[in-house]
C-alpha cells in the first residue's frame, strides 16, 4: 500500500516522504484547525505544530486507523490546546454532577437555516459544549473518542452533547424568528 510505504519511510526520517505526507494532508488538516480557531494564521501555526508532533511521534503510529485519521486527532488536540492556552484561564473539564442523558439523534433543523447560520451558532456555544458538538457533528468522532481527547467521562460527553444541541437549537431558533433578519 502506497501510504504505508511512505509512513515507513517517514519512520526512517526520510524528508522526501515527510513532504509527500505533508502535501497530501496539509489542506484537509488546515480546514480542521480552522473549524476550531477561526483564524488563518493560528490555523497555520497549529498545522505546523501538528505535523512536527506527528513526525516526532510517527513511531507510535501502528496503522490501526488511517494515517489521516491519526493526524486529524493530533490536529484536533493541538487546536483545543491552543484555544485553552489562548484563554488566560483554564476551562474546567470536571463536571461531577453530570448524568447520563438519553441519546437523541435528531439533528434536523429547518431548511430555511443556512450552513453559515449553523456555523455561527456553534461558535456561539460555550467552549465545553462547542468542542463536543464540533467533534461529534463536524469531525465525526464518537463519544469514546471525544471523552478521551477532552479527558472527560463518556457520560459527561453525552451530557455536553445533549446540552450543546439544546443550546444550538435555541440559538438557531433565535436566528429564524429574531427580528434582525
């Protein structure tokens, strides 16, 4: 397989192979970082740090998932770390009062609401909800993966997703029925 041969060359510190992987994944990973940080310069910094980290830790890549999925997890983690560091205060990730909430897979919204309205509404969520909603809805992570990345329990992840979705629906409802548009 072409990808595994390039990864093996990268493990041997082959710069040409590293550039091949970089060129293959840089655009897609830039988009992932932009979804979190909303600033091109910051996304480029995150992208650069993510590739550096990936190449430093490439020996840990076992091929259980595609290289792109493995790299995407690094980019998401770097983006979240960047946003946490950017805030002068640390986001509290301990929510001991959380309880398991029934899963509701209905993410449907009115057809009159644009993708841009949805993106703006997601950006309007508190960080603890925004990260979970982004990772679940946009990036396609499951609860176990999100819980692992954010270092929270799966039940806290489900609760944050449920609450984030409720807040998101309220924000979208405000866009639809508000007097401003």
